[in-house]
C-alpha cells in the first residue's frame, strides 16, 4: 500500500488554480522529488498533505484512510520543514529545540537525548549555545530541519530547504536527507533545482501551472523524450524567422528559446549540422557557440514546457 495517495486534488484561491487536479502517490521508504518552477503549486500541494490546507476538491489518503476525515494519523508521524524559517531569533539553537520539543510533547531526559542526537544530525553541536540571530542562513535552515526531526517522524516533508544557502550547508542537508531515507524514513522533497532531484530522488514528479506534467525516475524521464540529443545554439540575437525555419526542419522535434540560446531537440541519426548552418546563414545569424547535450531532466523540462527551469 502506498503511504500517501493523492486523488484528483485541486486547490483554488479565488481565480487562482494553485493546484489544478493532481494524482500522486508516495511510496514508503523513498525520497520523492516534487520539481517545479516558482509558482508551480509545490508548497500548496505539500501543505494539503500536511493537513495545513484543505483541498478545494479531491481526496488525500494516508495508509488508505482519508486525512480530511482523520488528520491525526498523518500529523503524528509527520515532520514538516516549511519554506519559511520558523525559529525564535533571540533564543539560542538549544532553546529553540527545547521549545519545539515541548510542543511535540517531549520532556526531561528524553528531550535532552533527542536534542543531543539531532544536533549531531544537523551538525550544530558547536553552536547550540549561540543565539539564532548569529547563525548563517545555512545554519538556520539546518536548525529548522532539526526542529522537524525532534519527534522522530517516519514521514518528512521538506519545502525547498536549500534555497539561498551556502554550498556546504546544501550538501550537508542533501546528505541528511539520504541518511533519513537509509534509516527507513520516507521523504517528500520539493525543489526547483534539477541537480538536486537528479542526485537525491528515487522518483520524481514534475509540476507546472498546478499540474503534474511527468512522473518517473531520472532515467525513465529522460528516456521519455524521443531524441538522441539536444543541440544548443548560442547566438547574438534571436531572429524569429530563424526559429520558424528551424521548426520546419524535419529532424527537429522541438525548438525552445531561452535568452540567447536556442535549444533544438533532434531525432537520432543523420548529419544535421549542414541544414542548421544553412538556416543560420540564410537568416544572417552569427553563431557564437554550439554544444550538444544528452537528454537530461533539464532538457525534459524544456521539452515539456518550452521553458527553462532556472532562477
Ligand atoms: N494563500 C494564497 N492565496 C492566493 N494565492 C496563493 C496562495 N498560496 C499560493 N498562491 C498562488 O498559488 C500558486 C502556487 O503557489 P505555490 O504553491 O506557493 O507554488 P510553489 O511552491 O511551487 O512556488 C502561485 O500562483 C501563488 O501565487
Ligand atoms: Mg513554494
């Protein structure tokens, strides 16, 4: 049985269809990635799973039971790491953990033991006695994760926990997520960083405009695009006529323009370069550079949405 089952779920805020009819499931013991650009509906989706928001329509099951009917079941095993940091800046790291531990019902020796374990997990042992407002962004994030782990949750949801932090804290957090999975927890991880889902996630949903547009492993998603390669042309200015010409080439499946780059998804076989060079020459476009990329999650996203997935 799937740990979580999401069936036909929508969340509308007035005219805004933040989540627009999605089906998803979470398997026990996996790191599941929810990948999408800002505004895709990721936070809204996980807030509904965490019972912080009610769906406008649809059902969410936890262990086969509706969480709308019985929210306690999922709340008891859930650790939720919100996108916004939820800490008291004037308290120390330890005091924050104590405060939240008590909120979770931990007391005395058990609380002390958990705080000591958690501070090792998040790598903040040395700084636990310092006020949170002296922490770096990455340290705050790690403490925020520690807070969510105090009560040993079996299911952890993290909402873009690595946005705007230093690379070291980032890789520390990614390692922590892997350890949690290896110890038997289930993790649902949202991000707009493709590299993170590629290196971290056992399975991935790609979300855009409130809809799930693809699902699979990194490998199955990249196999999905029926092309041997993606050619990137780097140009000074993008001529719309050139784009039309390229789209009409019979070996070209898809053309996406991003800033000064033109991405061509091309079919296998054949020497395409002459036709591409002719098209460039015809439109008088100066080629500044060209490279060839094997299909990756990034090119899958380009292919599906016609847009890049960057900040
Ligand atoms: N409480 C709200 N009221 C109105 N609109 C909202 C609210 N929360 C989110 N939205 C809108 O819903 C869409 C999806 O938002 P969100 O779930 O935060 O996306 P993501 O987490 O992928 O960036 C956005 O257009 C956002 O502005
Ligand atoms: Mg969000």
